[in-house]
C-alpha cells in the first residue's frame, strides 16, 4: 500500500442500535448502524424488524442491479 494516497485505516467500532459493538478497522472512528449480525433477523431467526430494513428492502428490490 502506497503511503500518502490512502486515508488512515485505523481501529474503529461499529455501534449498533441494539447495543452491540463490533471492533473493526475503518477510515472513520465509529460507525452507527441499526442492524448488525447480532440482531438481524436473518441471523437471529426472529421477526422483530424494523422499518429501516423494510424500507431498505423496498428501495432495493432483490435482483435489482446497481450499475
Ligand atoms: Zn444489532
């Protein structure tokens, strides 16, 4: 990786609305999300979701290409 052409890539935390905190690395110090692997119904198998995911799904239909 060349010096000077990349933004700083430092330890960061992803902070979920459910309270889960995930350590990662990013160019920003912290990232706030509303769904993470700990509370996403795909992983939990529970249906407790949430308008954000529904509206996201509506805005990006399955099969839609992001060209
Ligand atoms: Zn979460």
